[in-house]
């Protein structure tokens, strides 16, 4: 490992940016857990905390965007360092959107808590579990420059897509068989879509990490 005395200012900047990206991902992970509590446990306090958490993610995105552009302008990095900064800049928007979707789930959970549940949210719970693992693995990929971890996380989106399609089919069946369920089923379809899109944005982050580490897009 590079000793502090051996580091250039560019090296320090890159480490700081990497650490901040991992921190953003950690906040998205927290947002997903708060959204899970809001949805599965009808925990309205967690929903409020999820909204506040997303505001912190937004603020960190704005800070990092400026930091990355400043480093590129001042340090004029080349090769892999420049790839990292480009991948980091692209990742910011995806991480921020992932946080937004967690907030959307929390807000929807507040409305769903006002009425009897249409069904047990077992599939939703499973998607949230996969998302948690996906975020953890993406954090490892970024923090440790681990391309295999990025590939593993990237592949997890397939299970999320499969679960989303399964939820769609089930909820459409509910609506066809009992029109009185249409309102609640439509809200749950929206929640499932938010979770699916959250996974898509994490998948994008893994693609950015793979580009940083290999120079190639998957």
C-alpha cells in the first residue's frame, strides 16, 4: 500500500473521491433499509428518515461533482486515473437516482399504510434483500478496485428483473379477478417499478467501475 509520504496530491484527491463515492453508496444502502422498514413494517418514522437521508445524498452529489471537475482541471490526470474520474462522475448521477427511488418507495409506503395490505410483501422483501447485497458488493468493488466484485454485483440485477416481472404478473391477476384491488395493486406496481429501477442504476454503477478497471464496457 502507498505510504502517505509517497502520495501525490492527485493520489490523495483520487482516494478522497473514491471514499466519498463509497459513502454515498452506504447512504443509499441505508435508504433502502429505511424504505424496507417503511414498506414491510409500516414504520412511518423510517419513511421520514429515508426522505432526510436522500437529501444528504443529493448534497454529497453536488459536492463531488465540483470536486471531480476541479481535480480534472487542476491535476490533468491521464490513463487509468482519468478513467476513474470519468467513471466516478458518471456514477454520481446513478447513485443519486438510486437514492431517489428508495425515497419514492418510502413515500409510497406511507400511503399504503393507510389501507389494509393487499398481500404479504414477500417478493418486495426479497428484492430489497438482493438490492442490499448488490450495494454491499458494489461498495467492495469500488473501495478495493475489485472488478470481479463489480461483475458479481452487475449480475444480481437479473434476479431483481425476474422478481419484478413476477410481481407484475401477480398484481395484474389481482386486478383482473377483483376490480376493487386496482388502487392498491397500482400503488404496489409503482413500488415494484421503483425497486427495479433502483437496481438498474446500481447496475450502471457497476458498469462504470468495470470501465474504470478494465477500459472496456460490459
